[in-house]
């Protein structure tokens, strides 16, 4: 069991004193540019930082960030961090998946958690050279993410959603790379 430690620069006492004096909004903005694993690790820095990570509005989950970690442990980390996260809105949730075992069941749970927080930008990038099977996206993505503004998918599969309409009322940007569709009617519905 490996413990996560904060980035080395944040471990220096003088840097910590200076950084801890910054306004929370600025700290959240800084943490938004750091991989989720490091964001969560900041909770050990001080009492002020203990729960700061739970309010970061932009999370990037990259399973290749720690090459020694198995996908099961990575998945558990994502599950737990999404459960404990308290931001009222996710500005961005980005999943970079490259492990061979990337599972559609995990992605379904993660999309639901992001949807519950009113995700504005959802990015799912699956490295098809590592993951033999593309991720199957859940039906709730098509009509549950009502405030989604940007959707970027790479190496994923849409399932037939003919029983429920496709609806992205706030969507402004759509990027689909190596995505499979159930048929022409679905594409028409998606693009309408």
C-alpha cells in the first residue's frame, strides 16, 4: 500500500507559509491545474488544506500518472474522491484512461457522479492502444447532463438510446474521436 505525499515544492515550510496565506479562490484555481492524485494529497499539509481539495472545481484523473498502480486501485481512488468531493459544480472532469482494464461500469458511475455535480465540461479520453475495448457510455449521459457545455470523447461507444431522447440543451462544443454509434437515427438525434 503506497501512501500519497504532496508535491515536493509544497513540502518546503517557507513555501507552505506563503501559499497558505493566499485566498481560497486562488488556491482552488492553482489546485485545478494539478492532477487529482496530487490535489487529494494536499490534505496532509495542514488543517486549512485538509478539506480544500474537496472544493476544487476541475479534476483530472489520469491512470497513467502512477504507472505502478493497478486499475482497480485507480478506480477506487476515483470513486472515493468523487464521493467526498463537495464542489457545488464541476467545471471540468477529465478522465485519461490507458490501462488495459478500463471498465464501462466504472465510467458509468463516474459520469453519474459528475452529472450530480452539474458538470460543465466532460472529457473522456481512452487510449485505444492500451484498452482493447472502447468504453460503453451510459444512457444517462445523453439526457442527464443538462448543463454540460463541452463534451469530448475519444474511443467510446454510444449505446442505443431510442427509449429516451438525446438532450444536451446547453452543449456548445462536441468532439468525438473514434466513437461508435448505434445507427444513423442516433447521430441525427445527437446532432439536433
